DNA sequence: TTGAAAGCGATACCAC
DNA sequence: GTGGTATCGCTTTCAA
């Protein structure tokens, strides 16, 4: 029922081959301008849209770049990350690729998820953050014709390229700042929300690593849900914990906890220094203003350029291509107490 | 190079037909258990992954459900919306469809964007919020074999189904609350950020509609960028505007503006009532706590069920299927002044 | 119980 | 300049 290149050929009174040449811009010197015009008009008239499946069948690869995201992490993506994805898709389009976001449902095994991607014969797969990707998965993709497999976030599995995002550094930067300010008993918020373990565990590890270099320093993980009740409950038993600093996972948890602490009569930064992460604008609206670790993601344009290059030169040996960096933005919530 | 069903057949010593039956679960009573086992082993051994393009070519439709989002709006999506999309994708998978997010870059004409979607021969297209979709576009999709075209947000173009999200109601609810509180001069924040006009204009219209029913009420649109500088600048000239209330587009803009007003010595809610939207947790952490319009999106499960039904029964006449609703959560920032 | 073969739509080589 | 045609991988009917 939908018009095919055959319909167009019939309508224009030419062969399918001619239609193909004209509509793909390979007609120069092959097809007369008059015929070209006829073909184009016919296509327009019939509302012809080429069939991507037929083309990929022929060419061996859909032009798709699959951006794989684990479904359970998506809601936790802040503006930082959704912004990156949007810009990345736009950049890909400029290179002539079609970026498409494909969820990996939490229940599936890595293998199952990867098979679903491989069925689409994508030109490249970029697995974001918590998307499952082990050596076997990379192998499946490669064997099914995927030119480039890139892991964005965690260290890449063997055979895959990587864009490293060092979550440990985030924790390390926060810890270094707190220790330099004379704090010694550092709480580290570990969100109980699903899917965040991939961020929070390395951040905790980063804090621990730095604290280990500082005699007398102590690190205490504290669980927190993103609700007022959970924060109030934690604030209530705060004094028992004996902590003089807290790295609160990110700015949102930090703001939540800071408010609860204040409501419970704990002084920030007097009794306890609070550090968030992501450097959200909102953190500057609270009083005290919120100290935050600013994370710089690799620019989407660079990542798109990399993916394009890897598609064009599939033989490029796997490597880790760029690291995100983390900087501390010091504000009031972690200032050294006057005393 | 990648293994095909032919490779599997050869490896297992059977015909391609047999392979197809076994791997698609249609082997009951057709193929002996022993042969089935052989086939499955061969597929496993070779790392066989079926070619989605070949299958859709044969069957006439890819199982894809295209979730179309305008690239320039994505960064503005709050957790409300990204959460919806993630859950929606998961629900679709349960129905056996493959939900895929496809960006529509801002520069493209509706026609160009729609052609890109139509090439994939999706079973259904759901155009979120600002995704371009006019009558001609719907026609192109339908003619290329798309069973269902659903517009999520704006009123659907002729021929498309709709899930209505009434942005005017958001403004109306906010305005009604402010007027009931005795406010008469209502500022309405219009973000200057790209891609937000689709939300802000209807919200402004909703405020205007309600204000028109109230003698003496005045509505003043005020532009604001999501930066501290812009907010400070607006706060500086606030008194000249002579407003005693403001509907600040959403909670984030509201928090930004409220802080700037307070810093400029304007009392909230004494001098001016502030109302946001989205009912973010963070709005409850500020002092005064933020009054907000809570928007209830249609549940993802329901939307997925609808899409599945429309795919199965493509003849269903286009209709608007469900409306989001808006409620006001009254908090301190809009309390009636004591006097 | 299994296999042969037609055909989905587009491409590109080769002949005219 | 233009047209025939083999081919990509898979499904499914029909015959054996």
C-alpha cells in the first residue's frame, strides 16, 4: 500500500534503477536532467518515503547510532545529562547519523539487552552509564556488524572504546576539600533510590581513598531516600553519628539534607559542612549557599566526532578517549567554622 | 560476515525454514525436539542475532514505536517527564513493542522530520510536546504504514489521536488561586529559553482567561532567563511593575525569582505572592515554602495500553483520549497577607 | 517432519 | 542515458 520505488518508477515511466540513482544523488552524468525532474516530481506526488529496512538489508547496516540507557537510571538524570543527550543527538545528525535512544530495561540480562540492540544492526552503540556491557556483549555487537562500541561512563569492557567519567574523582575532590577545611568525620550520603548505585558507590570509594591518606579521618556511609521524611529521620539522629562533614551525593540530596539538619537545630557550616555535586543553580539560592562539585562532561560535539570517526575507521584499536573532570565550587555551606 | 539464518541452518544441518520455525517458537508439532535442540545450539554457538530489517521488510512493519521529542525541549524536561518516558518505554516492551526515542532537531521542517521517522516504518509514532506534527505529516506517516499517530500534549492534528495535556489549565489554576487570595495584578513569567514557548504561551493564556472573568484584574507577562543575573535585574525593577502576584512558569523559575525578590527587599508573600508549577520537592525546602501547581500526567501504563490497542486496531477513529489534570498545592509563598 | 522457493524494497553492477 | 537483474536475510506457503 505505501508507495515503493517501483511505484515511483512506473509513475515516472522509468526503471527502478533510474529512480534509485536520482533519489540518491548519483545521477550526475548518468540520467538526463529532464528525467531527473520527472522522477523527483513522481516521488513528491506519491509521497514516497524510502524504506529504511530495505536499505539496511542491502547495505548491511542501518545508519543508526544507538544510545543505550538503563531505564531505571533515566529518571535520575539531571538537566546536565539530558542536555548532553539532546546535544549529542543533534551533533550526530549533522554527521548524517541517526541517533536513537534505546532503553535497557533493568530486568534483562546484559546478553538479552544487547541482542535487542544488535537486531537493529546499528552502526554504533554508545552505552551510557549503567547500561550493561560485558566482553561477550561487545563481541555479539561486533559480530553482528556494529562498527563501534563505546562505553560512556564506566571503564569500557574489553573490545569497547571508552569515554571515561570518573565518579571516584567526584568523591575525591569533595573529600579533599573537606579535609583541607579541617573536617575529619565525613558522612557520605548513599541514596537508596534504584539505579544510583553506579554513581554513588564509586563516589564513596573516592572519598575513602582520599580519607585513607589523612590520619584521623573517618568515613561513614549514610543511607538517604529522596523524601522529607527520610531526611528528617536522618537529621534526628545526626548528633549521634558524630560527623562534622557530609558529602551528600549531589546537590538535590544535599539541599534536602541541609534543610532537615537546619530544622533539627544543627548548624551548617558551623556544626557540619555540606558538599553536593552537579553545581545546580538552585544550590546558590539556599542560605547558606551550597558548596558543590562541578562535573564537566565531555562536550557532545567531541563525542559525536569520535563516534563518527570510529564508524568510518572501524579498525581503530579500542581506547579510552577522554575523561570528565571535577572541580570544587566552594560556597558557604562548607566554610571553615570561625572558631 | 555476521551469521545469518542460513549459517545456522548449515551448521545444524537443516533448512532455513526449520531454523525460522524453531527460533520463533512455531515449531510445536512441526519440528522434532531433537532437531529443535540442534538448531538452538547452533544459533547459540554462532552468536546468531536475527536481522530486524529483514524481518520488517518481510512483515511490513518494524515493531518500533517512535517517541518523538523536539531536541531543544529535552534539556528542559524535569524528572516528571523523563520518568514518564522511561516508564513508558518499559511498558511498551511488556507489550512486545520496541520504544525508541527519536529527536526532532529544531531546524528541520515538520515534513523533513516526519520523513526521517517514516523511513523507519514504525508501528506507531507518539509525538511528545513540541514535536512538529501537522496534517500533512500525519498523512505521510499513515501512508507509509504507521498504524497509529498520537500527539502527546498539544491538541492533535487532524487524523492523529491525542493525549491532551492542558497547559492552559495550569495557568488557570494558578490564576484562580491568586485571585481568590485577593491578588489583582498578576505577573506571568515567560522564560526566554528556547523551546519553552509551547508550555509558557498556553499557561499565559490560561491566566489571561481566568483574569478576564475578574473585574480589576491585570495580567503582565515578564521575561526571565534562568540565570541569577536575569532574576536580579527583574527584581530590581519589580516595584515599578506594581504587581502583587506572580505565576513563575515552574518551580525552578519561581525559586530563582523568589530569592532575587527577597534579596531586593520585596517581601514574599507580603508584597507579592509567588506560585510555581511541577510541585518539586525542592520547593518545600525554601522559606517561605513554595506554592505550586501539581500536574498529573497520564499514567505511562495507560498510554502504552492505548498505543498497543491502536496498533492492533488501526481503524479506531482519531480521538482525544485522556487529559492531564492540575491542582494547586497551597504553601507559604502565596498566603494572604495578614493585613 | 522437513525442504524448496517466492517475495518484501532498495541498490548497484553490467549490458544495451 | 537507461534498464534488467542478482542480492541482502527472513518468513511462510506449499509440496514432498
